[in-house]
C-alpha cells in the first residue's frame, strides 16, 4: 500500500516558549515545532526547512514569534517536512466604484461684522 504524500496546514502556538530562560527560547521553539510535527503526523523523523529556522531566529534567541503558520507534509518513507506556509492569493475582481461627481456648492457671501465701539 503506497500512501500519497499527506499535507496539512497548522498554526503552532509557541507561547510556552516564554516559560524557558531568555537565552534558550529560540532553541526551545525549534524543539516545540519538532514535537508538534511528530505528534500530529505520527512519525519520529522530522526535518525543518531553513525558512522556518530563519523565521524563528529572525529576532534573536530571546524573542521568537508567539505563533507560526506551517505546512507539514509526510512522504511515503514516513519523513515529515516542516515548511513555511504561503497563502495562495485569491484573485477576485472587485466591481469598480462609480465615480462620484462632486457638485460645487455656491459659496455663501461672508457677512461683514461690525465691531461695536468700546466704552
């Protein structure tokens, strides 16, 4: 029985990374991504693409992202590949807005105010 490659899209919550020490957070985030992938895709061999690693480490070891959107794909050998999820942009034609004609209103003449003499 050959399985087709299985692909799923997940948002991984990395909020618990903040419970670890400052200088270990990005490492812990990578480990959490590995654990998440192996748990949800039922396999132990997890490979994280370089894009995901750059995304986690972009702001340094102390400030990894709180959430990350990934695509998990499992091949026939049982290997899980974690890659960055890129949304497909939907092309929808929006109806063009009708141009509103701005009617010029006649300006009201300014009334001249006379100052009353001070006593």
